[in-house]
C-alpha cells in the first residue's frame, strides 16, 4: 500500500518512479524474479508462498526509500534517529548486565565457557540477532557523530556509539564482533585510508585490555570441544546435501521449507534430540538452499551493483556525502560478514535493517551536496568542519 502511495505521488510530482528504480537496479529486479521462481519450484509451494511477502518487503522498502526524494539533511536526520534508537537498546542491554542475565545453555556451551556471564539481548530476544543489528548500525552512528554540526549532538552520537559498542561486547556474539570489525575497517578505508594503521593499532590495544571472558570467548573458536562449532558443521553439511540435490532452484523460500526437507531426508537420525536443524548458519548456503543459484547470484549482483553506483566519482564528492556512503557500505558489509556464521538476512529483525541500508545507499550516491552552514551556527559548525 505504501509503495502504491509513493508511486502515485511520484507520478503527480513527475519524479522518477518505481520503474526508474528497477531500470537503474536490474540486478534487484532479477533477484525479485528469482524469489518468484523459488516459490514456483518449491518442494512446498504453499509454505514458500507464505514467506514471499516476507522476502519481497526488503525490495519494496529499498524502492520506497529510493523514490522518497530524500535529501542529505533528511538522511542525516534518519541517522540521528538510528543513533537514538540504538542508544535506547544499549541502555536496556547495560541494565540487563547490571541486573544479571541467566546463562542460556542453548546460546552457550557451558563446558568451554564456564566463566562467561549471560549474554544480553536487549529487546531483540536473541543475543546473536542483537549483535548483528549493532554490528551493521554502529558504522551509521559513527558517521552521524562526525556529521553533526553541534557539539551537543556530536557528544550524544559518541555516547550512543560507545554504549552500543559495549552492548555489542556483552552479546558475546563472535560473528557480530567479526562483522563489526570488518565494517569499521571498511568505513575508515573508504573515508580516510591513512587512518588504517591507527585502527589496527587500536585493535591490538583493545585485545590487550578486554576482559578475560571476552578473550576466552574469542579463542573458543579454535576449541574442538566447543559443540557450537561442531554443530555448525552438521548444519552446513545438511545444507550442502540440499544444494547438491537441488542446485538450480533450491528447496523453496523460508527457513521452515528447508528445515522440513532436511528433517525428512538429510538430518542424521542418531543425533541428540537437543540438536536439531533450524538453518545452515551460513548466509550463502541458506540462500542457495532456499533460492537456488539464481537467487544467490542476483542478490550479490544487486549488492555489488548498488555499491559500484554509489562510489562512482567518490573522490569528487564532499566529505559529508563520502561519509554517508562509506558508513552505509560498512553497515551492509558488516551484516554480510555476520552471515559467515549465521543467517542475518533470513530473520525479519535484521533483514529489514539490511534493506534499509541498501535503499539509503542507492539514494546517498545521487543526493545533492549539502548546503554550507549558515553564519548563525557559529563556532560549533566550524569545529565540526
């Protein structure tokens, strides 16, 4: 309904509409077509059809943002809303830590993580999902901090970033930590590559001062006794068997569609019942299981196409626009990197974040340069510049 309203408004105001968006993003149109094909070729068409709006909503939201006539100031204001929302969730996460969080055996191997406290999840209900949201949005909050013209807002943005980073550490989500690190490196590399050595040094220093529980959590990746690692091997192996049997079209859209097929044909019968197949814990494998090779190729094609369009003429853009573009690319890259060990784009709570970043990146690459600050903004504007 919202898409229809925006299309009508664009037609009345003679602005580029949804067709123009599709023409400029042919890979995204191909991805939407691959979703439809995945439903038709599904092993359970009715179940996959129920997931179709769930997946198409991302494409629609990206299109609405593209056609919404956003300006630099509006995007910066949206960044401020993101910073405020992230700050609130981080406050809740810190309150959870102070109050105490019970250790959940379904999220933590208690044998190799004996000294690790409970993992915070704020209002997301799952520490990994909360970590993925933080990893992809913290680069946006960092950009907002540097783009603010008043010192008060800069301080508020910095507080949101620091508190959000603390909350990210308290999720004890290794995949989210990795995605966040990649996102920050990409943000700095795009905006000011000379600072890369500084970031690397700060990363090494951080490793030396982080609490032992966090360092122990990092090193459990290499511990053969960590069942969360071996369990992922079982999940990925089952996903690979689905791909080998249905490489072109996949099993059909939806976690439950793939799960039902794996439970019926591919999941070992002698596994402890507490270990069951939910998804492959890998973004590429899960997409391939659901959408086939066409879905994977068109999705990553759409992402790369969007990034290439945004960075075209990057060096000639103002520092504000470059910061917008760099932070949005960093946020998307962080989410994809989280997908190495999980499936953040198959969960609505994080899927929508990714597609919002995708749509904003398409807009940021073509917005007009921001107007210079007026004299009334005084020294704070000059300091921000």
